[in-house]
C-alpha cells in the first residue's frame, strides 16, 4: 500500500524525563497510539492513529504527555485549509464518504453568543433566589384551549380533565442517544440521572434495554424509521413516545450501525440478528407526507390508549416553521426541533456540516409561526442541538422553547472530549463504544452523580438569572423575547429572531 | 415621540372605593384619597373610573373618546354610524385647571347598537380596539354601560378637578396617579385602562410583559400602548369575558400559588391549580404589581405573589377601601372598622350586594 499523504492530525509529545514507562497510556488509548514491547519498556507512539481525545494526557500519572494539534501540516492558505486538503487526500485514497461524529464543527455564527439577557434595575426589583422560591417546573404536552370551572360554595372545581401533561422539575432533558451508539453504562447513567432530577431521558432509536426499564417513568422512547426495538411493551412503558423524523446532525438521511458493533446485547435490544448492520432508512417508509405522519401519531395514540403524549422530532431545515405547523395540526403534543449543531454517533461530514439551520433561528421561527396561527398552545416546543450552558437554555426559552434537550453536554459531563470519532466504536472514554474493556470506564453511579451535578448547576444558574430579571417562574420567560437583545446582528437576523438590538429600549 | 411607540415602565399610586349597598357617592371622595398620595405620582398621568355614573342613560353604551385633532373625531363618528345609533354626542365636561395643559379633544357619546340580537359586547369591544389601533392619535378612554373613565396628563387631584369629578356620583370609583420613568406621558396612556366595563389601575412593572404580550397577540389583541397595564387589562377581558372565568380564578392566573403550595393541596384543588398554571402560564403576571380591577358590580384588588408592591385594604360599615397607602384610606375614612394588608396573590374581591338597584350588570 502506498504511503498515505494525510499527515497525522496530532503529535504525541512525551517528556522522557517524566515518563516512568508504567504503560497507563498504552492501556488507556482505544486507538492503539501507544505501544510497549515489554512491561516497563520503551513506549512508542503511532501518531497517525491519534484522535486527540486527551485520554492518555489526563491519565498519565507523571504528566509526561502532551497531545498537540498538527497545525503546520499544510502551507497556510485561507481557502485551502488543512481540513479541506486532508479531506481531498483521504477521498483520493479511499474513494469514500468522509464520516464525522458529534456536532457540526464548521465556524457558523453562534446566535446564542450574540444575544444578551436582561436584568431588573430600580423600576422593578430583582428577586433573590436565596430568599424566594424560583420556579422552573415545566409541563410538556398539549394544553387545553381553556379551563372551565364550576363553583361549589366558595371553592371551584375543574369541569373537564386536562390533556396529559408531563411534569419536568427542570426544563432540561437528556437527548436521544441509542444503546449501540453509546454504551449501556452511559444509557444507565442518563436514565438514572433523569429519574433523580425529575426530568426525562430519551432511548434514541436503538430500543430500550430490559435492564433499564426500571427507569421507564422518566423515559422517552423513539419510533424511528428502522423501528428498532419497537413493540407494544416498549410503547406502553414509556412516558412519552417520540417519532424521530429527523436529526439536526444529519437532516434527510438515515442511520447505519455497522455489524461489528452489533453485539448480542445490542442486537437483542434492537430486535435484529447479531452481527447484522442496523440501517435506518432516510425516510420512514410509511411516511411520505404529513397525512401519513398523522396516521402514525394516531396509531401510536390508539395502541397506548391515549395515555402517552406523542413527540415528533425534526431537524431544523429551511422550511421548519411550516413543517412544525403541519406537525402540530397532525396531532403531535410535543415538537422537538433539532438544530444543525446537534450531535450524532456517525454522519457523513458533508451532511453534518452543511445541512440545516441553527437551533436559535429555527425555534424563533417555529414559535412565531405557531403563535401567528394560534396553535402554539396545542404543542410544547423542545429545542435541541448545540445547547452548551445554562445561558443557552435561558435564551432558547426566551426565543420560544418550553424545554431543551442536551446530548453532547451530557456526554462531556461523562468525559467526552469531542474527538468526533464515535463511529469507530473505539472511544477511549468508554462512552461511544460497545467494547467491554472500554465501556467499563464509565461507572454508572459516578456518571449519575456528574450528570445530576451538571443539571443541578445549570438549574441553579437559571434561577439566579431569572431572579435577576425579576421573574420567579420559568413560564414568564417562555417566548419573552423582550428579555433578549441582539449584539452584532444585522436587521434581518434580528427580525428572524424577533429581538431588538442592544441599546434599543423596551 | 408619542406613547405607544415606545414602552414606558412606571411606578404609581392606586385606590378604589366601593359602597356595597350600591349607594352612589361623589367622585370627590376618590379624588381626596388620591391627593394624599401626591408624591407617588410625578404629574405625568392621573385618572379615575366611576361606575353607576350615568343612571339616566344606563341602557346605552357610554363612550369617552379623546382625539388629538378633529379629523380623529369625525373618523370616530363615521365608525360609530356604521353599527350604532348615536343617542347623544357632546364634549366631555371639563373645567380649566392649573396643572392640566395640552388638552386633546374629549368627547362623550351614548350609543345604542343597531342590531338588537347581535353580541353587543363583542361589537363594542371590537369597535374600541379598532379605534385604538387604526385611528391615529385617537383613543377610547372607556366604552361601556353606566360607567366612564376620566384620565389625562397631570396629577390625579388636578385631573379630578379638570373632569369635574365632584359632579358625578357612582357606587364604585377607582383612581390612579402615575409615575412614568420615561418620556412625557400621553393622555391615552394614563390609567385606568378599560375594555368594556372592565377597568384597570396598576402600580408596578411586569417582568413577564413580553410573554404576556405575545400570548395576548396570538389571541387577537393588539397592543397599542406597549404598556404592561394595557396587557393586564386585555388579559382581564380575555379571561373574564371570552373564557368566562370568575375573578377568584383570574386572580389565581395572574398570581398563582407556588408549586410547593400546589403540591400540598388536596387532589381536587391541586388538579385545578395545575390546570390553570398549565393553560394560562403565559398570563402569569410576574414581577411587582398591585392592581385594582373595576367591573360592573364590583372590584378586585390583587398583589403579585411576592407582594412586591404595597396594597392596603379597609372596611367600614358598607364601605370597602383599597389603596397603595393606608393614609389614602384614612383621608376619606379616618377610623375604619378593620384595616388589613392582603397577602401576595390573595385577591380582595368586593361585589355590590345582590338585588341592589345600581348593580349595572
């Protein structure tokens, strides 16, 4: 085989005076970068295998390692960047599609970072979250068009029962990540953390492992185009059923879990033979139109006796507002909009990086459209794809979301360093892998603690910030774009986001 | 820059007096109560609502209309002619008062809907909103049966003198003194706000305004003034007239119990509380406020749920008083039988006794 023209993406720098040749790096690396001929012998590195995940750096007991990005692999050029040149070289060598994992890594504007939040001064007081209750509880599901009450003496009674509502103690949920794309330990940590937090996790499209069904009261199960793992019990145990029409990281295409990752456990959960490829078609082959979607929504409601809210998840694409309107009218109770920065276990890089629109503009457009049509209350809106911190959550809610999903952020809490090689199944952090040796690195109990800490910390920050705004209930923030101001955005962007520029008063 | 082009936060003084027996009393009394709260206003807005003030015309819709110019008045005339019979059209009586300047045209109409069986209230509400939205510089101070709103730019006591409030008698009066923190106020932007017989005086600034506003807009209301008070007034109309909810329930929408309180409620009560928060969460009025909502036959006074604005209530014989300050009450009733400070979110709802003559509804 001729020598590859693609240089290593990273250099491994080993300070030999520090290295004690203990072999930790050899064992920690899932990509076989480090090697040792004999115990306590010389450690050598195969740099072209390195993905920059930093596992060895973190675990080296003597801090002898540095992983440095190879920034000088090509002559600097504004158009022909290293990424562009290396992709061409890879494709010239293989003739294949370039894969990528996690979210879009192209330098698009991050609208969240160009929106500033408001606070109270003088004319209304800020509310101190240490002294006053700050409410972030959120309900998902369609709302009744009105409440009818009947007086009985001095009290009142509800006349008609409300549609089913799902109570979240914080408006942050764990996004869909399937067993298969991530390890069972990670699935368990997410499920248990959601239960402790009073929020929901999402099984993704890979079925629902029997061992994790004890957390079903906090589960959203997906019905995706591959229908993996879907049976009556799967639907009945769930709190919410989500029809996955699309994913922000790869709008318009399906999924592919290679047979090598199809361990017997993954296969059993997905209800397919061991070792076979699990292919999710690009479309649902029974949904070629909005009326077909309505049929599936109705079918799922019918088989679950109208006890489960139905969510429909779509990728944020150019016409997302009209699509969402159609979904609301098709009878969905929740619409999840997944922005282009959402993560994935595997996607063609061209799809991940080039298709779709950012979640900020998508959620703003959808919320506005649904309000204009007077159907905003018929659905809850969940924003997903690129939520990185509590401020992003707050801004998404101001723009119109009821709640958000976090996927990448949750994985980062468990150790993910965004090397973007999930599709290889070699994850050194033990997250995106089915390898027994690697996946034991995520201790579900410690993982739960880290996830709970993360979401609790964000929730505290949310309370602090809404208190500063003079608000003590999150519903007063929903769609409240007057609490946002745009910085460095042009007039059209401001219009689409429905916010005023910084400096313009109320 | 006219009000309505920009949003103006403001502080304020409010008061309300009701005679439970429906006995009419002079508007001078509410003016006196407002006078002692002079320092809570800054002379950029004062106003009053009187109920039961037009007993001879109680079957007609009384419209108080202001216009910046005569064109506005003739446009209003045209609009009224389409659907109403004008029984009487006259200038609203005023007297020259020091401290009140820049007076717009102020007209009073008594109207009868032409079609008998049509939903007259809906027609009157739509006409009001249409004038406010489409006829520039023109604003309906009030349009309902047997009640009227008097408001303008000035201190409340001057506004009362200007509109000759001492010459009117009603069984319920509310008053407002305004402290806007921006640009000179506009006559239409003073309180009370009204739609049909529901009037609102408001002290505070609603931090949830953006959420409230967008919800009301999606329900077909157009915010002409960009003030939170306008939003509360429309929310009252939406919940009371369109959704037929009683005031006790509306209070629970504006200032709902906290979730920790709801969680401890008996099942039936909890179910209702959750239903209200889920359905009308966008109408939760968050941030500091005290409001007095006047309506045919009664009033409701309410604080935000943290009680971030002052509100005092008192009762003496058949009289019930609410005000921003106790001093205002004692100015007109020195020794009330009881005085209390309603808790945050705890509404004071006082209706005229049933079967009383001037109960207009």
